[in-house]
C-alpha cells in the first residue's frame, strides 16, 4: 500500500515528518522544487510526503503549485491513495472551531467564475469525487466531515462567499480542488484532511489568525494523520489489492 | 528547433491546425485528456500543438488544466520554446480592439490575493519571465506588446481590476501565468501570443462578446502564429543551439 501525502507548506507537514521519521530524498523531483520525504512503515506500507517546495523565497501555496506537485507525485510514485493534508478556514456558523480536523466529503472551486448552468459552469466548479472510503474512515475515527472549497486567495470576497453558500462549501482552503482535479485525471483516489486555522465568519484578520493558529492546527493535523495511517494499515478500507 | 504550442480550446487552435496540417497523435498523453498534434516543418523544425483536452463535456480552460498540459508537454516533448497562444480580454482605454493580436512582455496573476509586500505577495502575483526574444520578435513583425494578467474567471470583479491596474496588467486571460509558472520551474522560455475577443471596459456582456468574436480572434491568432513560426525558422532569434 502506497500512501502519498501532498502538502503545501513545510510548517503544515513538519509535526508529521518528525513523528514518522520520514527522510528527505534530495532532488528527487529535480528540476521541480517539490520535495519528497519517504519511509517504509512495514512490509506492506510505504509512506510518502510530497511538498510543493519554494519559489520567490516562500513555500509555494495555491492551486498551480498543487497541480504540479500532485502530477509529479502521481507520475513518479504511483500512489494507491493521495492524501491532501493541510490547513483551512472554517465557518463558526457551520460548527467549525480552531484546530478542529475534518475529512472532506466533497471538493469544489469557488473562484472560477464562468457563467451558465451548462458544462462550462460544471467544469468551473469542479466537484471532483473524493475517495469512496472517506465516509467509513470518518465513522471509525469519529471525525467530522465537510465539503472543501478551494480558491487561490487567502481572503474571501462577496463573490466567493456567494458561490460557497450556493454550493454547500464548508472548509475554505487553497489547494484541495486542484489536487483533486489532477487525481481525477489520473483516476487516483483522494482523501482530504483539513485542520482549521481561521474562521471566515469571525471579525479577526485572516492572515493574523492563520499565523497565530498554524502551529496548533498543524499539531492536530499530525495527530489525526497518524490515526488515519494506523487505520489504513489495520483495515485497508478497500485500498489494498486494487479494491478501489 | 522544437516549438510547442500550449492552447486551451480547440476553437482557438483549429485555424492553426488546419493551416499547418499538423496531425493528431492519439492517446499520446494518456491517461491525461491532453491532445497532441505534431508536424515536422523542415529538417530543423518540429512543431507541436498541445491542447488541454476535455472534462465534464467541455474543453478544459483555466489555470489548473494549463498547468497539467504544460507540465506534460515539457516532460514529454522537451521544447526549446513554449508558446501559449489564445484569446484574451483587452482594455479599450489601453488601446485594445477586437481581434488585435499581442505578444506578452510580462505575465502575472490577478486573482491570487495574499496580503503583504513581502515574499508571499511576490509569489502570489507571479510576474514570471517571458522569453527574452519577445521584444525583438515583436519589432520584426510589428506586433503590439502588453502585459498578460491571468485569473481563473471569465468575469472581472473590482478586486481583480484593482490588482490589474496596480500592476500594469493589459491583456486579461485565463491561462498565461499558469503556463509561465510551470515553464519557470523547468527553465523553459515562454512566448505569449494573445488575441482580443472582448473588451473588459465595454458595456457588452463578456461571455456573449467572447462567443461572438472567438472565430475571428482565432483566425487572426493563426495568421500571427504563422508569421511567428516563419520568423523563428528564418532567424531563430537565439533559440537554436541552446543560445537561450
């Protein structure tokens, strides 16, 4: 079983990397800036963590780097499951709280505005399939689920909120739908694990709230990811033997 | 000399495909939906046209499909020059008119809002390098130049316009910066060729204007691309012998 995490920021992945003792494989994706960390957990389970890497002096975030990293990861590592693990904004009105960790039971874009209820509008929203074991995993681990909604900006404009509300978005991130889009093209199942750093419907300034809560949200994210991997090792949830 | 066009929509590429008689190579990028058309123009020049392909029943447009197609094209075709050819919105106030074709002398994103004048803000805007032969080519062919500004939506919100104006954006498209971002990671030069289908500062409804002018803008795009290829075959403009 080959489990591959795709993560935007090193800060989001660091507790997880430390916990599992995964080791960097230098220049694996060269000339791409993406980074690979790898560990064999047991005879049956190989764990990869792929980071977007850096450009312009900062960790690459957002949809384009997520596409590049996911495509490279799938091509080079041939995973049975891609896990997009990261932080997100939540809505207090929908029950979110800081450092609460969700599994994504759906995923869409909220900032690709193309008019029409036809195939163009459908494509723009995305609404990609998530791994069909997501619901069972959430039940076994007693984790909340929510629909991930992705955009390339940290803020949320009125036009974003309108699309989010019209389409049931609950967890606002900057990568999920891009990772899911690439997975959809390669027919690789995707699991979304999202930890809340900020509340979109609070009065706090988003960037400040994000920075204040990043470490705590990433620690919780690590704790949940450890439980997820343990559950996958024990039960497989249909991932082994190409049961997906 | 290996010249590779990356184009979003078949309608944008069709006149060009017809003109050069490039032939489809079926399933070249499988399982990706991207399509490859190929022709050898002479002993020294190979021409590729890569389309994003379809999903959800429509041609894939926007930044994520552009990333996927560009990455696959560079990996599989190893081009000396990527040309992102397509349609765009222009500004009458900046001299644009329907079916006028520009070369991009810069390229940025206008819908990745991350606060700060630091490395995060720099990364969000992008501002990737374009091919250093762009200016000389524009002079030889007497073509106008302008800064391409990319977003994932057909419309333009006030927040988009603000970023466009603050950063000198002139040609509003949905793929250019994504193609340029991937090229920047692989250190492949990129030329942007953009034909105006709609005027962002007119009162016309964008989608209607786009559909009305798509055929004419794509014909003009083809005419300019033919001249570009002819000029590259004659002068090379530094592309041959790895002079870039």
